[in-house]
């Protein structure tokens, strides 16, 4: 099962890359009206 979060939520970052908000979301899948950000989205 791929990792998911919500569009606009910050990731944890990795290595030298800081935490940043997700900019994509899957409009067909929402939680509380917010698109779900799936693994491999930007």
C-alpha cells in the first residue's frame, strides 16, 4: 500500500531536502473535501 497524506500538508523531508508542502492531490479521493496526496505525486 503506498503512503498517503493530504494535499497541502508538509512532508518530513529527507537528506538535505527540507520539509515542504505537497502540491498535488488525487481529486477522486478526498478526506474532508481535501484531495489525497499519493506516493509519486509532487
